[in-house]
C-alpha cells in the first residue's frame, strides 16, 4: 500500500535558519512525538476512548497543518467510533512513513 504522503519540512528549515544541529534536534523531537502518536492511536483504537482521541487529534493537527500531511488528515475522523480498520491501518502506515522520513532527514543533517 502506498501512502502517497508528501512531507513539507521547508517552513521548519526556515524557522531554524537551516541550522543542521537545530534541525537534527527538531527531527529527533518529531520522531519521539510520532512514535508517541502511533502508541496512543493503537491504544485508543482498542479502547475507543473519545476524550483521548480528541487529545491526540488536538496535538497532531499542528503537525498535519505545518507539514501539509493531507493524507493523514483524510484518514483521521473526528469520532473514534468512525475509525475503521482500513483508516486505522492507513494512519499507522502514514505515521510510520513519516518516522522513516524524519530518520533520513536526521542522517542528512548529521552529514558534513
């Protein structure tokens, strides 16, 4: 399955003045956050806890907007009971893809 997900980090590079060390720190933080999203979404998919789902959406929407993660936005419903297995799998795949992308970007920023 293709996620067909494009990630826009250009605003972040601009924000950090294209400083490799600052971007490496930012990318490390993103990796932690996206790993956390995966764990939380897996847990809430099982529990169907709407309050937790809203907390996840509230936090992840910033990343969706800043990086233009439109495909991720398309698969995350407002109500947890509307998150079916297909959308759940797509969301996890997109988040996993983002993690891989961040790791590659981290390597690119650490190369001198």
